[in-house]
C-alpha cells in the first residue's frame, strides 16, 4: 500500500478535491457558463484596479483549467460508444466560445494585464492547451458543422491568438507558443492533431479505473510516440505525451479519491512512465524558436505533483504569489461546487416532498391498506429522458441564439486545397508554404474514409495498406492491378463461425475501371423553345427560377463530373444464380454519414468511396446466401441474407477495426424484412418487417434486439397489417422515422423514435391519405426527418410514387402542412407526384428531390412561403420506383454536394454524379459556371397549394383511430 499511495502535496490535494466534485457531472456546461457570467459581473466593478482585475482573471483561468483537466480524462476512446459519455462531457460549442471569450478578455485588458506576464505564460497557456485538446478529441462535434465550418471557427481563434501576441510583444513561454501553433494547425485541418493509432483505441477514461496504469502507458509504448530520428509532427508528439502525463497523474488522484487500499505499485509505474516520457522528449525535433529545456521543464513540473523527487527546471522567479492565488481559486471553486449540490437537492421541493412520502410509505409496507402501491406513483412524474437531454446539450443552438460570424473572404486558410499534405509544417512567425510535392494524391485516400480522423496515422499506415492480408473470409479487398469478380472472393469453410471472421480494414485503391467526364448541369431545352422569359416577370418568377445559371459561381466545370464505373461482375450473374427476383438488376445505396456508395445484387456487394474523382473501390463481398437488404455508414456495413424458405441473417461488419468480429443475428423469415437503416451515430441497425414490426439491433454486441410492434395499442398481434416501408434517421442521429401504408385505405402513418430510442409514438399530424391505384402505385418512397434548430421547427418530408400523392412538408408539432409543387404550366419542368427519393441537407436548410424523369430539384427556404424550387440536373428516367437509384447530400473534402448514383444492368455500368452546392447559411445554389454549349433552361415559377389557414382539418384523437380507418378529409 505504501508504494501505491502518492506523496501528498498542496496541488495534489486540490486535484483530489476537484476530481471528487467534477468527475462525471452532467452540469459541466452550466458550471462553465456560470463562471464566465460571474467574471463578467465582477469585471464591471474592477475597472481602475489592476491588481483586482488580474486576480479575477487568474481565478477564472485556474478554475476553467481544473474543469478541462477533468474533461480531458473523461473523453472516451474511439472504440467506445459515446452515447453514455455525452452527459458528462462539456459541449463543443461551449468550449470553443469560452476560448474566444477568454482571448478577447485578455486582448481588451491590455492596460491592466501588461505586467501580468505569468498570467499569460502559464495560466492562459495551460487553459488554451487543455481546452483545445478537448475540442480536437471531442466525440460530438455539432451535427450541422462541416469541416470547413470548423476550420473557420479555429481560424477565428488563431486570429485572436495573433492579436494577443501583437498586443503583448516580447518573449513568450513555451506553452503559449505551443498553443498558438496548435490553433494554426487546427485552422488548416481540424483532424491533424488527433491521437496516434496506438492510443486512440486504447486510452482509458475516468469512468473506469485508471490504475494500474494501462498497457498503452508502458515505457515501450511511450517511446514509440516519438521514435528516434525526429520523424513525425513535433506538435502531435508533444500533445500525445502531455496526454499521457496527465493520465499518469490522474491515476494517482483517482487512487486516493476511491480510497483504494490495494497495492497497485503506482509509485513505481508512475516513475517508469515519467522516465520514459523525459527520455522520449529528446527525440522530438522542435522548431528553432522553441527550447528543449522549456519542454522538459513543463513535464517535470507536471510529475512533481505526484513525484516530488522529480528535478525542477522552471526558471520562474515571481510565481509564488500567483501560485497562492491559484490555490485559493481552486479552494473557493470546490466550496462553491459543494454548496451547488446541496442547493440543487433542496431547491426542488417537489422531489424532496415525494422522497419523504416514499420513506413514510416504506415504513408502512406491513399494513393492510396497500399504501405501498402509491410509491411508484409518487416517483413517476420525475422520470426524465436524461439521455435525450444530454445529447441535445451538445447541439450548437442549445445555449446560444447567435451563430458565429462568417470568416471574411480575404482570410486565407493554409492547406485548404489539400488536407492530405504529408507531415506538419513548422509553425513559426516566418512560415513557408507546405511542400506539395510530398502530398498524397487525393485519389489514394479519401479524407472522409474510415481511419482518416488523424492525418499522421493515416499517412504512416498508407504504404502498408496493400500488404495486409485481408482474404481470410468471404470478404476481399479488390486489387487495382486486376479486374475483380465475385468468383475471386474466398468462401468460409464449413467449420468457420462468425467469431472466426475478422472484419478487415477498409482500404481504397484507384482502379482503372472508372472513368469521368464533364457533363452539363442541366439538360439543354429542345430546339426552338425560348431561352429566357421576359425580365419583367413577377417576383414569384424570380424566386422560383429553375436551373438559373446566371448567378452560379465562376469555378471551372470540372467540379461537375459524371463518373462511370464498370460493374460487369454484378451484371454477369452465373447461370446457376440467374433465377430469382432482383437478379437482373443492380441495387444502389448511398451512405448518410460518409462518402460510401454500395452497388450490389443478391450475391455480391461492392463498396466504393465516391469522395475522390474517380471513385475508388474498397471492398467486394460475396454473400453466402441471397442478399435482401444492405446499408452502410462510415464505420459499419449491415446486410441481410437468406430466403423465404430459410432463416434470415443480419450481419454487421466493422469497417474500421480489423480485430472486431462480425456480428450475426439469426431470425425467422416470417415476417419478411422490408427496410433497413443504420444510425449515423453507429449505435443501431434498424430493420422494418411485415406486420408493422420494427427491431433495433446493437452494432457492438449480439444482445437480443429490441422489438417494437407499431400496432400494439390496436391489437396484441398483427396478422395482415401493412409492412414498414421506410426507415430513416435524421442527420443528427437523434430521431428515427418509420412509415406504413394501409393496403385498404391508402393511409400513410408515420412513427417517431427519439434518442435513446426506447419508445415510439405515432405522429398523428403526419397521417397522409393517398388513394390507391393498382397500376401506378409504388407506395411511400421516402419519409425523412429534419431536426429543428433555433427558430426552425422540426420538419417531416413525405414523398410517394403514386398518381395523386404530391410530396409534402409537415411540422409535427402543430400539423402545419405544405405541398411541394412546381409550376404546372411548364410540363417539361414539372416536379410531379412520382418521387424516387428525397434528402435533407446536413444543415437542414435545403431539401433535394428526384422525380420519375430523373430530374433533381433543390428546395430551399423551407420555412417560408413560397419556397424556392430549382431544377439542378437530370439523370436517368425511371419507369417505376427503383432500387437502382439513390441520392443524398454528402460532405466532400472541401465542399458539400448532392450526389446521385444509379446503375444500368444492361450496360453493366454504374454512374456517380456530384453537384457541389454552396450557400452563406449551409446549402444553397449549385456551383457551376455558364459555359459555351450549355443553354439556360426555361425558368420555373413555383406554385403551392395550401389548405385553408395552412393547416389540415382537425382529426379524431389518434387513440380512437385504427390504421385502417378511412380519412375524413382529402389531401
């Protein structure tokens, strides 16, 4: 025991106190906002008193730094599901705005803080490095922020850092210079400073025991973080070693907090880790403007907290007084946190009253009045969906109404054109542009491919990707040197089980089977038709211009490409497999949260990365039985195999981690499966079946699925109920939408699950009756959900492939309903009622639809009337609702784009069409220049038909309406 207990010091004991009060708290955002608010109010009365103002800022920085120290230790590794941790992690938006606020305060306080050099060199620098580290490794960035948006936010911080350096000239500390270099690196690539591969999957967190020290903190593993020779980014190596040192100290703190009595030999293991870190620091090649002595001094001071025998190399002379201020600030903070807990408990009088009643009833359990039955009734009103609250807290609009200002057009971000540059440039005041000659081609690795999160790791592993043997099972990596075929894919032996089938790393190699050609944005009109309407049209004509290229960007037409992919192996089905439904077709699926596209038939699945142009192939899978449903995300591939005469199997494959075995779920073939969706947060695979049945399967273990019967309130078992036609997740992954359509009445019903998807409800305001037409009825084609933000309400879009069911937008809260119609008089540009697919943009500001003509329409201004409808492009004309066509919004390396994918079985070809979009507030008009040979299309004026007062007539209560009840109104 003696060898495990760390030697106590004043700083160590204060870390113990803050750990007890801050670890695994759900109100960390509120605590930070309260600290900033108190400082703002105190600052009002501190004008003219420099010492008081410095003391206030030191107190704020010390308290914030203690919070972010705990927060760094709370972040889960990449192999853990983040849902449970979100309640204990500070939100990304609060963290970033706190950094901006502190920097602005330091800049504005020049007159009072001029002589407070230690405040800037130590407390400000430590806070910046800790908070920036949390931002870099945060598992939940705002859902509506693209990579470019995050670069812009970091660019604002870097601009503030440069202002601090200009406002306070002179020498700067090692930590402050490192903080500036960190913001410089993040503004170029927000993913450039992630953990190395050896740590990102193995790093523990304080939700578990940090002692004994994990294997990733062993001397050998620490030495590998900065190998001899000076290779790699010094900044990434420094930050990784800083993380390790904090975890080593944290293990000793947790040991004392838990009142541990077991002998864990922490002193000895911590000493070995310290020695390994100090030795490894010699291998880091620092820029000329940084000192190796200062680097070692920072780590030595960190380890002196638990190992007082560590030599001190600090050259600080006047730090004692400020150090006392830091101790006083942490003591006051801990006292306030203790009072906060007590106040929160007693302030909710209803809870306290109910708890006292529960206690009284428990004492009376042995009487005959059955008062114990009232116990749960007293507690029922206080049940809360804490998981939902925790996730919503990480949305950018949860606390703040004002969005961050846009970066000025003149601000240039280095490495915007290529985020795959090898190595990191030296960050100095006289910086040269990075050497592009060493950058990796964008066709080799997509920035949105799995495993790309940390650039240094991706670069280090790139040469090894082709040498890894990934052919152990029925899955194979397609090599670029030879054509590929399902026949080349190995099949598992009869004795193999799913636990013997490792999921191989998904790699992408360029293949010569793909060619690209530039295509017009929209099809030119027929000869003899007018090119443009009179410029004296109405205001409505201007709003509804379709395919208006006059306002498009002057970027080259190369941004508009049609990529053709040879799919001969999918079209050349062997004769023994040439029978059966779906054999003579190639199905298409586009991922919701990555740049993956699936082309598949019942016997083979091909995964392409469509981010680069031309697309690159990643994997081909030969299924051991007929494939029925397939879906893919950034991390997981899920597919259902089987026939109606056999059992079905859902197989979930992890595309990132080779060591993770595939997960199989066996199920009966009755009821039959109809639809599939994977959560963008990678937690669930959801399948819809006949008889209105939905099952949710975990992606991490083979626990039994949760089953929801959508008609359970009408009858205990369904026999002839409609199937679940569609399943879709919202872009933020917090909402799941499912639909059914009655075989008798044509009524479409919409069901909604909210995170954590433990229950569902029918959205009665979205009931939509579409008359049945046997010859032209393809049913519901899509039902998608847009999460509201700010003043925008939630929206549900329902589209059908029918004669009379026009696409509609519904606000679930109040039932406000809007038909989406284009100008009927322009027959050639009519949107129509037969819609193949629909998708909301990542920001939720735009909606894209593809109709039976293969025309792509973009609808913006969704919350206004009229909306703005534009026809952007054409693709393949469809004679029926097809599984061979897909469309979605995708985040490409430097832009947002609408991606359409379709397949032609007769030609054995697949087609990918990417249409970049841009808008000041998310997704807007398409980027393409007016070039010779492209004739402007006839503008289109939108026309909308609304119900009286823009709402549907009142419906009977949902509880009294069966799914087959005829509608009392006609939409």
